[in-house]
């Protein structure tokens, strides 16, 4: 298709093909057609990207925070100016509705703005000394070149948090972007290039994930790793990073519980949670998945949840009437099929959906299952798709026990009109993020990360910037 370009590597200030000339096809998940070709890096290209990042770091670390801020703010505005073109690329390669793609692009620009401002305020401090005529200073220095690994579900959002934080801190970066959704990340990088970020500061590569990660993890130039993806892969990368003493931020899988208490606003909870559950076809790390509804309102909540879910229109994301697009690849369709069959075999009640949609593309019906046994695979493994699992609970302790049962601990949600219950549930849930009575996660200024097997570190808030800075203590005595 003429409006979707071939995507190249960006290394040391140049867009180019890989050294071997190898490429991969990029497919539209709504139609199955090949959109374009993607250049793939081999070991020589990966090495050149790391070397370029080392040179870029020496330039960027000596660029004042104010000059970095100006370049980043310009990149943010360029991204806003190009929102329609970039959003269209994202929808074509990833599948999400165009309205969601636009929101992601605009949110990416806001993230750049926020980190640009925060970089100007990465203050050190003066520590009062115990001796006269001694100055004790803490200065913040950029950690060094960064390697960032990002998934396909949010092609801009997942990169921009890492990229903006690194640049604001004075670090250079090698971005290993997703092969399935390459054009919108390239458009994001182009905004920074056009804003004047020097050559070598940002490098963009695609290719064999295992080859790229193993090379960059061991490379002495790379000092910081940031990864977003599955828990299984994250654990492998964390072990590799630890072997080479690399600082890490890991944002891994979730399986978010939603606790709806008897005194909740059921109409608001059902409407809000349906919108959140089926956003991006459920392919969201903080997607609400295990719905735990107190017995007194269980039937009412299920009925209203089904009513809102039935109104969803599944279709090509470029169709303005579509409220949910396709799954990103055939693997996700197969996963949905397997999880649904397993749950039904264990006597879960399939109330809605549960089948692929006939025709071209990776479409799956919005699916609602109730009375799902805790041993069903969907109640253990993150579905990462348009599947809602709804079970009743009796007491506060029952809900907390189930919510905390899994090793995942990324996001949790709760609905209650009681201030006392809200306070108690916020403290009881084992999660890095808890949102009560609304959707309050993912703003640039707020922490974004998990606990337990969902990773560690933050990709939002001041905590995110600190991960890219080394505190250096300097103690200086006056000369006599």
C-alpha cells in the first residue's frame, strides 16, 4: 500500500538497510495483506548502533539540560503536528481503532513534554557537613547509553517512556522496536531527528530479538536496560543483565483483578470497565481481566457488563465506526481459542463471544466467561486479549485472597462508595498500581510499574527519570 512505507534502520544519523540486506514483511492484522518490508539488523549493524550510542552519549551528556529540553519540546510538537499520519500507520500495522491510535500519539507527545520539563529539574543537593569548611554535594549524572526493548501492543507509548526519560537525563539510546509494528516507532524517532537531536544519540534497530538482546546485554558500552514484555522473557533478560551488572527497569506481564463491592456504582463500574477491558482488543498490560464481584450485585453487574459489551463493533481500525480492532497476530487468536476451550471444559459459563470472526484478519469476538474455576488456564495465565472473567465473592478477605493469588502484581482496580473500604483495599492489594472508582493509570507524571513477577522500577513519574541517573557524592574540603 502506497501510504505505508518500507522501514529502515536508523544508526548514527543515517536511515539505511541492514548490512545483509535481509528484510521481513509487515502485515496488516485486519486484512492479512503485506504492507511493506522491514530492514533487519545483523551483528555488524547492532555493533554499529552501540558504537554510535557511545559517541552520541559523549555529545548529549555535555548538552545542557535546557538545550535538551528545547529539542524534546520541539519533537513533541512535531509529533502532534503529524498525528493523523502517524496514527494511520499505527492502525494499519497494529490494528487498534484510529481514535485509539490518535490518543496514543498525543499521549506520547505529552510524555515527551513532561520528561523534558523534568530533566530541567533533576536536582542534586547539598548535605550539611559535620566539619567546618567542608562541602558535601550530590550531583546527578546520566547513567550512560541505554538499550530499550519494546513490544507491539503500544508501538509509540512503550518506546516514548523509555526514550523521553533517557534523553531528559542526558543518556543516548538504542531502541529495539517491534518487528510487527515498525513504522510508527520510526515516525516517532523522525520527530526527534527533525527536532535536532544529534546523530548517535538515538538509534533504531529491528531484527532477531534474541540476537539483539544477547549482544546488547553483554556490550560494555550499554549501562542501562529497559524492557517491556512478557514475564518469561523479562526474567531471562534480567538474568543476563544481572550477569553484566546492568541497571534494569522491567515492566512485565499482569493479570489485573477488578473488585466490585456491593456498595459500588454498578452502572458506572460496568460501563467504565467494558471500555477499559476491550481497549486495544484487551492487548494491554494493565487490562482488567479477573472481575471479582460481591454476591449482592453480581447478577446486576454481569447483566450491565454484557449489555455494554454487546454494543461493541468489531472491525477494521480504519473504519470510524469500529470500537475494537483485530488482534495483532494469528498467535493471539490461537491463544484466545485455547484459553476459551480450556475454561469451558472446566465448566465455566460462556455468556458471550468465544469464537474467531469469520473472514480475513485476526478478529476475535469480545468474550465474557463467568463462574470460571481458579485452576482454568485463563485464571492463571494472562489472556492478553478481549476476554473478561467474572466470578462472585462473599467477603472482603475472599476478594483480597483471590486478587493476590497470582505472582503478577502490575495493576488492580476496585469499585466502592465506602471511603473506609477504599482505603483498606488500596493497602491490601499487592500491585504496583491501584485505581479506585475510575481509570487513573498511565499519566506521564505518575509511577508506572509492578511488583512481584510483574517487574520492578517505574516507567512514569519522577521515579522513571531517577532510573537513568547516577547519584554522585562529592565531598570537598577548603584549602588552608
